[in-house]
C-alpha cells in the first residue's frame, strides 16, 4: 500500500500515524501570535520545507501531533508547525462564532504570514482535514501539498453541512459552544474541489465512518487523489 504514496513526505506522515512513534524527550518550541485579536498558540520543531499540522475537534497540537510522535518524525527533515485552533489547547477561547468556521482556515494563512512562509505542506486530521481542504481551495498559491487524515469532502450544500448546525454543545468542555455550529461553513463546492491542482493524499481508517460519509463522495469527484486505508483503525484511534 505504501507504494501508492506520491512522495517521501506522505510516507513519513503515513508511517507516523500508523505506528504512533512516541518521542517524549522532544520539546518543540512553544510560541503564540495574534490572529485578528485572537491569541493562537503553536509548536515549532525541526528545519527544512515547512509543514503545518491541523488537529481535530476538541483536541490540540500536542494531543494530535506531538504526543503520537508525528511532529518528531517529520521534524527530521522538515520545519513542523502544529497550532492550536481557537477554542482549543493553549489558544484563546473566543465566544463569538466569527472566530470559528471559515476563519479557522484563514488562521492558517495568518500563521504562514506571521512566520513569513510563502508555501507549506498542509496536513489536517478530522476537523483539521476540513480546515486544510478549505485553506487549500481558498489559498492554492500557499500550498506545496495537502494531506487529509480522517476526512474527505465536506460538500457544500450537502446534508452533512447542515448536520453540524444541529449538534448540541459539548457539556463541560473548554471549547466554546460557538465552535461546532460553525463547522459547516468549511464546506467546499464541487467546482472548488475540481480546481485543486496541488498533490493531495487521503488517509482514513478502515473502520472510520468518515470513510463512507466523506471519503467515498470525494472519490467520485477526485479519482486521482490516492486514498490510503489504515487497517484496524477507526476515527479516534487512527492518529495513534
């Protein structure tokens, strides 16, 4: 299955997600910047071509990327940046919906601007995959390649776009209630999906419901995007 991967970069991401190599001794540099009045925290490690890692809902850069060893594996030959979405991790927790939705994709652009990075490899898992796809569709000139883990096509106008508006807020969580209803605004149209020209890769667990809900529809439109299936993995444990 690895022979289908289109570059050594994708091999590293795939192996890191599948093996979950832990590097407890590694200490990425912790920083923050101002994204239109919202403090965004991020971790930086390594040097080389830049890679931006975007975590999933109710997670963080540490949980999704540092602890499983993905950052350390990629940092061997890349400059790796893992940031906390607004409402998550060590980033600010704004209550207004305007800080979420499509703004989370724009935060990726603001992060690149802050770090003076022209182009980067963009990697996202779950919600991070939605954000990554939206960013790639809106800012193709800032992208070297894209990897969507545990995600496929959040289709604009589809039933799943409305689904996010109806999910109740997570009780007792640190993420403000405004975040989840805004997720549907990350949807992209079929025309936007077809217009993407950068190299793309999809990673999904065989037992992940996302495979049927988001990846299969994507394959109907972008048969040229390789889909790597992780044996024995569901949505939650795939990152490990």
